[in-house]
């Protein structure tokens, strides 16, 4: 099959005539419309998923020829050049161009010409990159602002100047934030004055920007950012900046009623048996008479069985009581010391570390280093306090062998206990088919189970009534309600 490929580097080029011109010329060349791939991305940085898909199809023998306007539409780096010659030499794919001669693998002159054109395309890209880097270095030495100017400013020859049209409006936004301490009120005022909406994160980036304090910053994403104060008229004075920092610190402790979410009893404790995602709470409505924990990916077709993997909110408390009862009965029979559960502060640090671990910014690296030091210190303290904690954990869990005490526990107490010891319950077709206490440790045979909780509770209750010390439960095959 004959395929066409057209590419531009940016959205601005895509909105112009470049992409349309390439597309029409490929159609005139006889390439079917459904076999022309359109790409908006930089070939230099390898952001060309459509081209990579086309190359994979060629390696599978589904592509006989690829037509483009010029060779530089897909060859801008050494890796793409190597893939191009691999397809020519090993898979017999023909490359044809509208503004350049086709590549003829049987003609040494054609091969040489194609290699020279590819080398020139790469040379042009590298020269452009070098000129951009030199310009950035020169601007940094001249302490010029780079990037878009923050709201309230305009860029005049690389230097920030107050925008006469909006300076007064943004001064009022700052005054509103200082007076109310609410980013919501400040964002509403900005929309009223300028007509433009503002998100929470956008406002936070703006109000924290050193540019508003008269400074120019270079390398803000690097490990050692450079700050050049006093380069232009500030919108925020040093005293106002201190007040803004106090407001932001207070908002982190008391975020306000509009940002507070109260977790329900089963939040974070239930997972879908098919896709492994945590179930989310869906409150009751006119169509749904009770609250439920449902698979979040079922609505968009991400989980085939997600629409039937749910649990009613009213059943969760009883499920937690049975899970705690089973764990307490098994721990009571153990002679091996209990593995210490991690305190909530350490759990929160691990969650925070997982967030930064996927980022590649310099700030994320610094945060990872600080978090790792805190985790190491807390783990060391756990080892020192081990015997006392072990006995405390054992006493806390074992006392819950009494079903009457479990019945007397409130929903908040049940959830707190389950979160502290890492309870995770697997849900399949409205039933809990297994669970694990992730922070009770692998030494307990009751820390992980599969099958019916009702079967385990009945067996343990009968064993206690007969005076048996240990219980071995053979779970039936399949799901048990």
C-alpha cells in the first residue's frame, strides 16, 4: 500500500497553509485520503507518534511506499535516519518526494544525494538550536525576561513594563487577596474586571511569581535558578509578599469549606477485581436509591466488568467489622512478633514520594532527596521503638476479637483502624472476594485471605465456642456471598 505523510512543527503552522498545502499535493499525487497521516510535532525531539506507527506498519510488510513533500518532513535526527535506511535496505520500502528526487536504492548517486540532504536537514536543525541557545545566554547576561510576561505586564525589548490597560485591575486583584485571604474571591474579581477566567493553579503560579516583585528569574526549572531583583517596577511590595506567604501557609492548614472533602467510610479501601483501580463513591440520586462504591473506569469503557463491580455504602461497615474480626483472631494465635505498621506520617511521605518520583524537574529531585531523608529517619526510629510498638499493636488488634466491641465501634473508628493497618478489599460482582492487611505484615496467616468473610467468621466463632486455639479454614472454590 502507498501511504502519505505530512508534518508541521507547531499549532501555528497547522492553522496556516502549510499542512493544507502538503495534504492537497499528496492527494493530487494519487495517495488516498485515508492513507495520509498528518502530524503536528517536532521531528527533532522525536515527538512523532504517527510516523513511528507508519514505520511499524512498514516493518510488518503493510507499507510499500511512503510519499512526503520533502525528506526533512521526517528526517531531522540520526535515529529517524537509521530507521529510514533500515526500511529501505531490509524491507524494500520506497521513499518518494514531491520537491526532491526519489530515493533509488539501486542507484549509488541517489543514495548519496539522499544522505547529503538528510545530513543538511540535521545540520540545519542543530544550527538553529545552537543559535537559540546563544540568544538565551545573551539575554540572561543582559538580565532580560524570557517567556510570556505575567498578567499585568508587557514585554518591551526583553524588559517587563506595567501594562497600562490592565495594571490597575491586577493591583485590585492583589488587594482583594490581601484583604480576604481567598484565591476564589481574587479570581472572581479578575474575571469581573478583565472578563477572563482563572484557574486555581494559574492564580497560584501568578501570585508566587518573582516577576511581580520586580525580579527576573533564569533557570527556574533547574537545580540552581538565578534571581535578578530590581529589574522592573514591582506589583507586590516586600511587606505584601510576606503577608501573601502567611496567607498561603494558613490556607494550607485551613483550606476553606469549598475545598474540604469528607471521606466516606469505604474511601480508598475497595478495589475492582478486574482492573485493580480503587472504587470511588457515588452518592444516591433519583436513579440510584443508595450510595455505592463503583469502578471509576467503567463509565468510559476502561473496565469491561466495572459496571457490576460495586458495593453498597450500607454494607461497608459490616464488611470492615468482619475483616477486623478475622485479623484479630489470627493474630491472637501468633507467637511471632507482629511486624510494625507504618505510622500515618510515614505513609503520607511514601504517597508524596510516589507523586514526585514520576516528575523530572529539578524541584522534584530536590523534594525526593528531602523526603528520602525523612523516610530514612522515621524508619530508623521504628527499629529503635520496635518492641514497645509490637506489643501495643498486638494488644490493640487482639482486643477486637470480641464481636460486641466491634459492634460498638462507630464508622469513623472502623475506617481509622482500617486505614492505619492498610486494609484493601477486592470487589467482584457486588461481593468482597478477598482482602489484605498491607501493614500488618506477611508473618500473619490472616493478613491475606480469599473467599467469603462470612465463612471465615462462622468458622472462627465455632472454634472459639469449642475452645480451639487455632482455626484452619478450607475456603470453597469460586465466589461465596
